């Protein structure tokens, strides 16, 4: 409870969890207009021709360390694209690739991947049971019961096990590759086995 109160305090004080940019406003306006949305998703499909080499044709990655983008909240995707572009989030592949995208393409790509379905993956049943317990205790209050997230919190349901393990470990250890105070607090008590169990639970969620 105490950590949660502190976490909310940090979120309010820094506003760092989410940048309300003109691009985010434009994304919202498109989402509110069904015809514009359909058009943007089609344009995003075309504009993502290079991204699918790693992230998979419909945003389901076949490379373990590369995250699924399918079903992810478009506002979250757009914010991560912005962070790679500004260098706030670091990755040798992503930082270079994002720089060549125009603003409208970023929005269209976020809408395209966000609109794709996520088939759940197989997982180890023993790990799933333990992971469910931990997730319910430590993560549900932000990521949601079904782990579908929202505009500021990523979807975790159906995500790749190795990607979840790598990401959570980085937040916990504060490696500087990806910093978020809310996630650092939420993961500080996790052991490596706990992280593996949670990742198994998440990957098999629809
Ligand atoms: C060479 C492989 C590769 C290509 C091509 C690639 N990505 Fe990525 N992408 C990655 C990897 C690896 C990560 C995970 C980085 C990390 O561990 O933080 C990532 C992460 C992301 C994320 C963050 C997802 C999340 O859940 O936080 C977004 C958004 C993204 N990529 C969008 C794109 C877009 C848009 C393109 C096309 C312009 C693209 N990627 C092309 C490898 C790639
Ligand atoms: C206080 C709210 C909060 C709690 C509790 C929380 N998270 Fe998060 N989580 C976030 C936010 C906000 C982000 C996005 C941070 C960013 O932009 O880097 C995030 C990001 C993530 C990511 C990266 C996803 C991606 O697509 O890259 C993973 C994995 C994750 N959380 C797992 C967990 C797990 C597992 C727990 C429980 C141990 C947890 N979170 C608890 C708020 C929270």
C-alpha cells in the first residue's frame, strides 16, 4: 500500500509516465472517426513493411527478444516510438529505424499494430499458477486483471516470455536502458524465478 501511494505521488509529480504531445492528440482524433481510422490502419500496414521483418507480419514476433506489437494500445506504441526517437529509451536497432519515420507514419503504424489480434501462447502450467499469484498481488492494479493495459500502461497479455523477462529485469536492476520509477518500485522485490513465472502466466493470456 505504501509503495503504491509513493508511486502515485511520483506519477503526479513528474508526469513522466506519458507525454501528451500533438501526435497523441491526432491519434485520438483519428480513433474517434471510423473512416479515418480504417484509412490510417491501411496506411500503417504499408508503412510497417520494414518493421514486420522483426515484429512479424501482423505484429506477432517470431524472434524471442523482439516484442509483439499486436493488440498493444496505440497510444502506448506511439509514446514508445517517441521515446526511441528522442533517445529516452535505448535500443541499437530501434533508435536508428524510428528516425526515418514521418510523424503521420508513426501514428498510422501504431494504429495498424494495435488493431491486430493476439493469439495466446503455450506456457509451463506450474509457472503459470505461481505467476498468476504474483501478478495479482503486484501488477494487476496498473496493468489490469486481463493485462490489457490502457493508453499509458502496456498490454502484457500474450507477450513473448524472453521479452517480458528482459524488460522486467531491466526495470528492476535500473540498467539505464529503460527507466521507469513506477516499474522500478513494482519489481524491486522480485527474484529471477518470480519474473520467469510471471512471464509464463502473461504469455498464455488471451
Ligand atoms: C532489427 C529488428 C527490428 C526492426 C526491423 C524493428 N524493431 Fe521494433 N523492436 C526491436 C527490438 C529488439 C525491440 C525491443 C527493444 C527493447 O528490448 O527495449 C523493439 C521494440 C519496439 C517497440 C516497443 C514495444 C513495447 O512493447 O514497448 C516499438 C513500439 C517498436 N519496436 C516499433 C517498431 C517499428 C515502428 C518498426 C519499423 C519502423 C520497428 N519496430 C522495427 C527490433 C526491431
Ligand atoms: C504503479 C503502476 C505499475 C505497476 C504496479 C506495474 N507496472 Fe509494469 N508498467 C507500468 C508502466 C507505466 C509501464 C510503461 C513504462 C515505460 O514507458 O517504460 C510499464 C511497463 C511494463 C512492461 C514493459 C512492457 C512492454 O511492452 O515493453 C512490463 C513487461 C511490465 N510493466 C511488467 C510488470 C509486472 C510484471 C508488474 C508486477 C510485478 C508490473 N509491471 C507492475 C506501470 C506499472
